[in-house]
């Protein structure tokens, strides 16, 4: 019955009468399908099912209630807030409460500009996550707790797999993830989602990378397609060790780099000697346009920079931009930019910058902050990358 209803929707033959009949079906999955099919009719301008869908927040099955809540949110009904509140007040099941809380916070993205296409991807991913992923990873991305003070699956907030190089998360969705993560085992093993399309995977990962307080970049369907082609022979889930090995690494041959800078050139070796007590320092107050540049021995696929300024927090770079080039002359637009919060005390985290892979031999970091009484310094500098695949 469910597949018949979706077939009618796909043929453009679904009607309000079809949906109303399915909304009364004894099986909750058929009722859920009916609510989702109603979205097509609403988007086509037929709003006659509004009262019927609103009544579904009183359904005895919590999953049906959740779908009604998500449909109200997706269609941006003016009374969606009241519907969410009514559903949460009348149904105390954990699923309704957690999804209701998440939907109230829906759209809370990182405070930065996104394109209309990226926002659409984020919103589609949110629907996928709220209907599928939340049960293991939690409505707020912190993992679902189970008896024994344990999480059913890893948290996605601040997750290395989610916020790191995009290949890690794409590989995980395509083929699954098995085994412990840093010594912690999870009952809810991640299964393969390979049967879903490239856009579907890009959408849900883009939501996870920009929801829950994460501020990683968006993933495109083209990036997913590329990883899918590279891993098409894979027949088993990944382990975390394998994912880390596939991701870009800190380039190890720093002694072979040629460093240059706009200021403080005599101290350049201090940021690549492996010692936090030494540093590169400009010797002049921070001001717009100061830069440090790395020339690699050969072109690499570069995808990030790590800077450690924690021993001198007031001298941390601000308002930065990252540029890459093959010849050191043609730079193009910045591949990354932002306003990181400067470390405030010794031992704070690295300033960890990720960007899409670019073939490059030259990497230039520009800081545009201004401070009359503070120099700009870096105690350790790393470039993330890997050798191009022939």
C-alpha cells in the first residue's frame, strides 16, 4: 500500500482523496508516506489537506507525529510553532520531544554567508537527519544515550569524521564504519548508505557539517561522486584507522620547505622546528596584509593549515585568508578565510583551517588583523595534504 501510494505520487496521480485514505491506514508507515506525499500537493498549490495533516499530531504512533511535525516545518506553516508545542505537550515520547526540540532550533547555522544552493542542501539534509539519523546520533548530534552510561553511536558534534576532510564522512556513508573509535565501542554500527544518490549523501553531510555547532564546509554531489568512483571496489566497512590514513596528513618534510614572509623573515625556521618554545614572529605590530608563505618541494593536493600560537595568545593571527598557487605568481581568490577566536591561554587548541583540495606548490597565509601593541607570531605551522593520484 505504501509503494502504491508513492507510485501514484511519482506518476503525478496522487489526489487529496488518495492521501486521506492513506492517512487512515492501520499501518503507521503508510500514514507516514501519506503525510510526505501531501507535501507534493501543497507545493503544487493544493492546500486542502492542511486540516488533515494537522490532526496527525494526535496520532498514537510517535513516528507519525514526528513526520507531521517535520512536514509543518518544511512547508513553513504560519502556525508551525503552535503545532510543535501542541505535539510536545500531548506526546511525551522521547522521539517527539527530541525532534520537537531540534525543529525549534532548525536553521541555526554557523553565522556566515551561504548560497541559496547551499541553504537548500542544508534544509534537505536536515529533513533526512531528522527522519533517519537522529535515532542513533541524537536530535542534537551528541549521540543517543542507552543504559550503562553509553552512547548508541558516536556524537557528530565536533566529530573528526564529520568536520575533517570531506572524504572521511563520504567514505563512511558509502561503505559504513566498524570497530572501536579511540578505544570506545558503539552498539549502533554505521551501515552502508551507498544505495542513496550523490545529492542525498551531500545533503545530509552538509547539514551535519554545519549543524550542532559545527562550522565545516559544504559537500557537493560532485565530491561525493568522485569518492564513490575512487572506492567502488570497496566491499566492507571502514575502520577509523583506515579513514584517517585516507585523509590528508600533516606534510612531514618541513625541512624541505622554502619559507618567506612579509615581515620577520629571520625567524621563519622557528615555526617548523617542532618546538613550541620557538616561533616565527613579525617583529612589527599586527596589521592588514602581513603574510607567511610555504613553497613545497613539489605540487601536492593541499587541503588545510594548522597554526599553533597558543604560547603567545595575544599574538595570534586574526581575520585570515589562505591562498594557493602552482607558480607563486597567480593566486586567484582565497580558498579559505575567517575570523578565528584567538587562543586566550597557553595550551589552547590549534587554529585548524580546512578547505577543498587544490593542486598547489605554494601556500600563503595572510592575516588582516590590527593591533598596535602586539606582533603576530606562529609557534608551529603545518600544511595538510597528500600526493596527487595519477
